[in-house]
C-alpha cells in the first residue's frame, strides 16, 4: 500500500511538474512573441516617422526653393524698374517671370498644407496672400515705366514674409509639427 501511495505521489508530482514546465514554457513563448510584436510595431512606427520627416523636408525644400525663385524674379523686376528699362520687352519678361514663379508657389501650397503645422501654415498663407497681392498690383501697372518705390516695397514685403516662412519651417523641421495642428486638420 505504501508503495502504491508512493507511486501515485511520484506520478502526481511528475505530472504536476511536467504541466508546470509546459505552462511556464508556453508563458515564456507568449511573452517573447508579445515582445517581438511590440518591437516590430515600434520599429515600424519609427520607420514611418522617419519617412514622414523625409517627405516633409522634401516638400518644404521644394516650397522654399519656389518661394525664393519668386523673390529672385521680383528682384529682377526691381532692377528693371530702377534702370527704367526703355526696352518694354525686358520689363514684360521680368513681369512674366514674377507671375510664373508666383503660380509655382501656389501649386506647392496644396501638398505642403497636408503636412504643415499651424505655424508654417499661417506663414505660408500670409506669403501666398502677399504674393497674390503683389501680382495683382504688378498686373495693374503700365510697362515699360514702373514705379520704383512700389516695386521695391513689394519686394521688401515679400522678403519679410519669406524670412518668417523660412523660420517657421526650420522650427517645425527641428521639433516636428505640434500634435494639435495635425489632429485639427485630420478631424
């Protein structure tokens, strides 16, 4: 009888030990799988954020290049106005350059609006509004004689807005857009 009780106890201990070992191995495997999934998700998030930063920088670089081109075309027009070019063709060419560059800035606005934070959007909207105002004023002039002060003042105004836009883009690229600005547009 003692041998039977000892055998039953030994079998019970072995079964309990085996069950505990299997359960422990299963729990360890589950923890390991969860940790691997969390690491994969974290890595995917990090890669997505990196990709998004690259896309944002690329879109901003293209926008700022087009905005700078607009300023350069406006500077060319200032030069024409200051020289009072008697050749109406060069003034018209400079005006056409300004208008073409302004259109390119407006085209860049849409893609940038989808990724920009509030500060960048505010300065971009101000820049585009002023560039439209500048174009409207310039279109009302009678070439080849342009009022030098008006053209120079428009150039100075656009330079100020460009500087603000550049600073807001630099701040956002460094820190990223605020979460409130991104969620407010996605809602």
